[in-house]
């Protein structure tokens, strides 16, 4: 049976980093809904054009479009053994749809790690991020600062802070995420699949606890 792991965690908790490490360690594909949207929009696929038609009107992309993108992605050969799902599902309705979809492919959600941290920690982490203008290299003023302030080590271009990474926006994104995700957290808690992980620890320790929880 194919194994799927749904990774949950608010902005700034290090979920993306852990998803990549988990994918390398477990040999499962890393399926990021954000990357999937960008791929479909960039390649102007039928689903991408459909999603864009809603985004252009300032509307949320309907569940059935998002679910179709996920279905298309997990039927690819690299997901034969399963995948780490990052950014999907976001609601209990999407979680129900995922369960039905996976049943068709002899797959199941094995576990749902939920990486947590206090809001103050999340804001400090997420708002300290700076991006290079040339190639998008990421730095953090506390955890991975550039050798020279304001300059990218890799290509020498200026570093800037995206609007999404400023304190006010980061705080809003975190609160919206937590409000929207709590029903999903409770959904998986009731299903006995939720694994709460302390995201304030060092990256290596978070990885260790994730793997321990998944394979105990």
C-alpha cells in the first residue's frame, strides 16, 4: 500500500525544510501544492488556466480544481510508493476528498505530523527572511545571514525583503493559517493520525523526532 504523509505547520516553522529532508530520507516524492500551482500556471496547462481564471477575479481557486491538480500529480510514477504532501489538504473537505482519491490507488494517509511553535518564534523566523533580486537565494538575518549585509554571497546582487516577509504580513499569515487549519488538525486528531512536533528545536532534532514518530 502506498504511504502518504500530510505535513502541517504554520509559516516560519520550517515545514518546507523538513518536507525536503523527509522526502530524501523516506525516498517518497515531495508534493508541494504551492509548487504544483506555479508549475501549472507557468506551463499554462488546462488546470493552470482554469485556476488563473479564478485568481484573476480575486477569487479562491475551487476545491475541485486543486484536487484535480493533486490527483494528476500523485498518479505520476515517482509517487508509486507514496508522497509527502505539503500544503494539501487545507480543510476537512479536502481531507475527505484525499481519502477517497487515495483509496482508488491503494494508498492511505499514514500519519500527519503537525510542527508547532509559539507565534513570537514564528514571526521572528519568517520576518527575518531576505531574498536576492537576481536568482532568489534566501537568507535569514539571524539563522543564515549573508557575509556582507544586504549583498548576496552567491551572485553579488542586492537583498530585499518581500512584502510577504514583513512583520505585519507574517503575523497576519500565521493567524489566518492557524484559524483555517485548526478544523483540519482536529479532523486528523480524531482519526488518530496527528503527531505534534515541537518546531522550536534545532532542525536536526525536529527531523529526528519526526522520523521517530513516523516509524515507532
